[in-house]
């Protein structure tokens, strides 16, 4: 016959094992519950600010680019009109910023109630057919002055080439900007107008082994008269007008959207070629995480491209475009206000 003490000891061990198993199960359950749930609302409160920190834009026929654009080389830039340094090609986030307030008492629907001033979004363009103009003597002399005369004019001229930077910006539009935020889903519906002017200049890039900085001289803006000359047309009375062009459409950008196009089936963009080795344009939305970070994607087809006819002719070899697609991938953060 077994002793009562041995039976009690065995029972105690069984009880302790059961308690330990329950404790471990509880820890596993808590750890699983602590993982980021994409459907859990980010801690933004009733009012929040949307700050865009990175953009990718694609306009069919025109360009695929990102902001800030890594193609804008670090350099000393001088505005030829003033003779002074300029920081207009530098871009620091946020690229856009909107303040949202809820429409109802239990919000999932919001409306924009404030916005930050518009920012210029510079990106380098290299349209085919733009002539490799030599740097004028005034530009060479200006670069030589910035470098303190350490290089001779011939070396500077041989290493200086035309430099075109499109200065884009999202325009203020009269329509209301609406948003939805429910769990990890975030969507913004807005009237999107992206307007562009083109800065013209010359960029000096030092030869290998010479330790001096790059220098850019921004000489002016692309005008209708210059475009007329490029297509072999006599400039008209509006020759001095600055070229301005834009895309304008209504768009819903959402964490649930995606825009994918194989580059092999897309027309080659004229402002800048697709990057070497790129197989597809892939804009993919991502849910808002618990830190408020998000990626939203939107696109539209048959988007009007408004531009002077001579620019359309120069860029695309035609007077009208009918199959323009415009897509945006925006990443950023939602912050409580």
C-alpha cells in the first residue's frame, strides 16, 4: 500500500505542472496580443496631421520619378538673376502636410481643415532632343569665381553641361479633401493638380581627382520662345512666356490600392528614361501601423495634360495625348494634433 505522503507529493507535482502550463499559455497569448495588428487604429486621436515624407509619381509618356529626387546632385547652386546662392533645389520633408478633423462624433470620416504652404518638388529631366549647349563665357566665369580661380576656364568649360530641373508642385484646389481612417485602412480623396515649370542652367562636375565641389548656375526658365526654336518654329509674340504644364484629376489614394505596370508595355518616358533594369512600376499601398506610418496609392486614367502645343510637339512628337495615366505612391506618417 502506497503511503499517503507519496500520493500527496505526486498530486502536488501534477498541480504545479498544470499551473506552469497555464502560466506559459498566458504568456504566449499576451505576446500574440502584443503583435502589431494592421486592423488596430493608430494612436492619432480625434484630430491628426498627415505628413508626406516620400513620393513616387508616374505620368505615362512623361516620367517616373521620386521626391526627394536622388538625381539632384549636391552642389553649390547660384541664381544667375541675383548672383547669390540658392537653396531652391534642396527639399526636406514633409513634402505635404494636412490637418484633419472628424466629421462625426465617432470618427472614421474626416475633412482637411488646414494645410502647410506648397513646396517646390525638384526633379532632374533629360528630354531627348535638347541640344548639348556649350556653357556661355559668363557662366564659365561665374563658376570660376565660385571656385576661387583654382581652375582655368578651359577645364571648367569642358566639364560643364546643360542642366534641366523640373520644378513641380501640387496646387491648391477648391475642392474639399476628405479622408477615411478605420483601423489600418487610410484613404484620401482629393482634387490633384500637379503643375511644372522647368529651370534651366549649367552644371559643372569636376574631373576625377580634382577636389572641388560641383557648381550649378541656374540661368533662367524654359520659355515658349526657346521651345519654338527647338522645334524649328519662328518664335511668336509670347516667346518670353514661361512654359507651364500640368496634370489635373480627382483621385482616391488608399492603403488598399496598388498600381502595377510592366515597363515593357509602357511607352518610353520622354522627360527621363526608365532606370536600367527596372521591369515594372510597382506602387503598393501599406496599412497604417501603430506608429502612424502609412503608404497610400492612387491612380487615374485619361488624365488631361495641359501644356503649350509647342511643348507637346517637342516632347511627344504630336499635338495631343489621349491615354495619359497619372499614379502616385505616397509614404508618410499620421500624427496626433
